C-alpha cells in the first residue's frame, strides 16, 4: 500500500533539501513550476483509482526500472527473453525515452515515468502501458498543453512544488530518480535497475532527435549527479532491496546481478 508517511517525508525532503539547490544551480523558475502543476491538475481526474492501481502493481512486488542510458541498447536483446518469461512475476517501469526500444522489442511496460522530454506526447497514444506518471515543471508546459486527452484517465500527475490538488510530489529531480521514489512510496519489495547509467554519455533513446550516443553537456552531467545523489540517499534509508541488472550504474552500495540471479530473486 502507499506509505503516506513515506510520501510526506519524500516530499518534505525534496522541497527543503533538494529543490532550493536545484533552483539556485539551474536557474529554474519556481513560479513556472507551479504554473505547470496547476495546468496539469486542470486536465487530470482525481487520482484515487490510479493510486490503487499503482499500489497493486508496485506494493511488495519486484520491480524492474528501465532507463534510457547508453547501456540499454546492448542490454535489451540480452534481457528480453527473461523479461518475457518473468512478465507475470514482476512490474516493469519505463523511464521516459526507454519506452521506445521496449515497444520496438514488443515489451510493454506497466508504468511509464516521464516529463515528455524523451518521448513525444502523440507517440504515447500507441503505447498500451497501464499508467503514465507525468511530471509537470516549468520547461515542459508546452508539451503538457499538447498532451492527448485520450490519456488523461490513465495519467497520474506529479510536480516539484508544494501543490496538492490532484498532483503528487513524490520527490525526485529527473525521471529516473522519480521512478525510484515511486517504488519507495508504494513499498516495493525489490528494485532492479537497467540502463540507469550515470557516466558522461547520453544514450540515444534519451531524446527523440538523437541518432547515437552523445557526450553529456555540463548541465546534463550536473542533473545526473543530483539524480544519483537522491537515489543513493533513498537507498541508504530504505528497506527496499536494490540491484543493478547486468551493468554497474556508478551508484554506491548496489550489487550488480545477472539474469540467473534475477530469476532466482523474482521467483522466491
């Protein structure tokens, strides 16, 4: 079930510790962040039904979070048979642009966590994932305005400001660490991270216009450092068991496992 005190603590921690630093370092406009949250709230229904569905999908279940890092492209062919074999035993969460290669490989995630930066809103109409966790911030207002109404009923809104009207603040700065926060809020049993790389390169699935892996610019590197620090703080205080699948993600205190260990852990 959703851990209300965990939700409250993640929100408070983000607003008091991380958000002021992020605003100062990146020059974001808190007023625009609030405007985005209010806009999304006007579009979406009450979240109770989706919260119940997220509870069913995440609570006490093994979760695989698939992010669009550089290692994802080579990892998908390796992990695809295992994901197909274990599809009834775990919940698959796609992070933003990772949705594209998953669908290309006929792997449909249960949940998509996105701010629409790595996937076009209209593309989501062809995705059959059960829930879209859509994040509102000042830089994606124009994308939210184009968000297809057909998706409203399966979309849970999140934000990074102190706003409570139908929109949750679950913590997290990027889609990747926000997906981890989601697993914390709904008390997952275990979380396996795939394609969540924190190096100096950006995977080609991170942006719709990329054709190959590219070097991260200075701002993107700083964002990844924030995401890594937020995840490491979560893990340090968590009862959830975390693993990196196939590749080391640079995160401290997380063991790397292979497919045999994944099957063993998800079939206990």
